[in-house]
């Protein structure tokens, strides 16, 4: 089930070189679960030319009920946001954050789902940029509105709750839970109503996609990791808490050369349905 991929990552060195030439569109997706409004941190300092992206307001649709904590935005809403970010047809895009690419991967996944080909995650993000001593600026960036058209979000595979239930119960599919192992086991659940995991899913925390320096492991390392979990032998689907960090896992799988589907509602949708079974333990 290996699939050829356009490059997923860009290094800080390569991005710095590109900024002095024909720069890509830069999107700063500063967001974490504990600090969802990253606008103040963005204004305090960001990569020159980067536009702030509000994950909760622009990469989610909170008007949708019953689809988890971060339902996907509509194509029309994402188009409006992308135009505000200054995106034009054919623009290369680089996304970054200051949370191990967890939030940036959501932007990467959505733009790839919208059909954009050249979307990269800055490996190491804002921390790596600053550590390299590269230029920064403060304040807001307000670009000229773009004209990008988005007609759908079907360029990346997705599944719903019924489909992932069947997949997790089958030896012909691998369902990966990208949350921390303690949440998978049901030892703790700080956000959602029930603790545990989808029966049949395998624990595959996103933290294991990175080195101690906060950059992605090599393609060879990631290929070996995911091959042990079934990638390359059976189709793969990924879920997490609310569809954010699962995108990070899908990006890591793409680096390794594997395609994977996303369950957008993830555990926050599944655990809110009392009819859905829950498993605990390793």
C-alpha cells in the first residue's frame, strides 16, 4: 500500500534560501490544546511574511454538531480562509507552528485535501527557525487577498465512524491511534467523556514520529516503524482525539511513502456515542 508522494517537509535552511528568491506562502499555525489562541505569540515574533492561521476558527467548523471537537471546515469556508491568507492558484505553501508540527499538519492535510500539490511542513517549526538564528519579524501580516478556488476536500482519503468500526475489526486493515499511550490504554482521559480506544485499534503515538530535537525521523526510520504496524501490507486509517494530531501521523506516513485515511471525528466523536464500544488496556 505504498504510494508516491510529493515532498512533505522543508528544512529551515532550504526555506531561508527560498525566502531570498521566489518565496512560498508562509502560514503560521500557532495553536495547542492548552493555548488555542496563538495570535499573541505570532504577533510577538514570526517568520518574515508569515500569515497567522486560527486553527479553531479557520481549520475547523464548530457549527457542526456530533462530529467531534474539531470538525473539518467546508470547502467554501476553507476557500474564504485561503484567500484571506493570500493564496493564489499554483502557490507553494509552507506551514509551521511551535508544537512539534501537530497544528501545522492539520493545515498541511486540509490544503492537500483541497488539491494543492506543493504544501510543506517546516521541519522543526518555529523553534528550529529561531535556533538557527534566522530573521524574524513582529506584528501582523495582511497580504493581498488571493484567488484560490477550492471545490472539495476529497483529495485525501477520509472515513466515518461506521467505516472505521469495520476496519478496526478486520485483519485486512490497520487502524492506528495517534494519541499518547496513556489515553489509548484508558489510564487517563482529560478531554473526552470516555477513556480507552476503538476496539481493534493499535497504539501509535505521534511523539514517536519525531527525534529528541523535534524534527521528523528519517524516511527509513518511519518506514520501518509503520511497516511493523501493518503499513505496506494492509490499508491504514488514523485517528486521534479530534482529528488534529492524526494529520501529523498521516504526514509521517507520507514521508515513509504510505498513504493513510483520516477519521476526522476521531475519539471525541466515537466516545460521545454511547452505542460505540470502548476497549481499554494495552
